[in-house]
């Protein structure tokens, strides 16, 4: 079905690999230019330029620690970041929003600290700073404390109809903590 629905509109450009005409086609990622001698020649070129990592602002006075070129502010797939102006020759990048650290020890590995992170969709979660060795993560705000039922070393804060309450962070327990 997808082969039959492809558009085959002629273009005036020639294929840089074999010299045949390039035709406009449509695929699952949108329209593109492809060689008319497909499948013998498999040259393709996207019609729209890649918007991933485009320069928003040049940061005058800030130099790349790797190559000494001026750093630039870029808009990428997962938000804003700082990168080297000589990309792709230099691949230096820096994050703008450093994750907020907490003083809460990871209950799973007992070695790392919990960090406040942000998913690619903008949701805030807390995860261990030893990732990928420790893959502990929770979606609710962690609170230091011990569960009275299962003695799990972490509580979470939930908003309920009765107000904000503390619950056990263990997925096996999850009971509300009684405040005395």
C-alpha cells in the first residue's frame, strides 16, 4: 500500500550519484527527494532542513573549553542547550538547567543521592544520581522518613482530596503514613 501511495512528482535536479532525475516522493517521515532509478540507486535527500540543534543566539565572550571557538545557544529536540559553534568538528555541549540535588539517599542502592530531573515531556521526577548503575526513579516528591508498616526508608508527598498526605514510596506497600 505504501509503495502505491508514493508521490512521483518530477524535479529538475539530477542525482549526484548516478545522474538520473530526482523525483519527489512521500514516506512515513514526510516528503523527500529520491533517485528515479530506485532500487538500483538509493540516493535520498530530505526536503526540509533539520531543525534539531539550530542556533538561537551566539554567546560572545564564552569560549569552548575543547577548541576555543565561541559557544552558541541552541534549540534541540529536548530543549535548549549550549554547544560549540564549530559543530560538527567539535562536539562540546553543556546543559542549561542542572538537576537539583536533594540530601535524600537513594533507598534502592543506599549510595547515591536523589536528583530532581525533568523528562523530555516537561514532567518533574526524582531519580538516583548513579544512573545507569541504579535505576531508581519516582514521580512524586520524596520526603525523608521511614514507613511505619514496612520500614521502607523513603516517603512520598501526594495531594489528595483531604489535602497533602505522606505515603510509603515502596510500590509493594504504598500505605498512608499516620502523622502523630
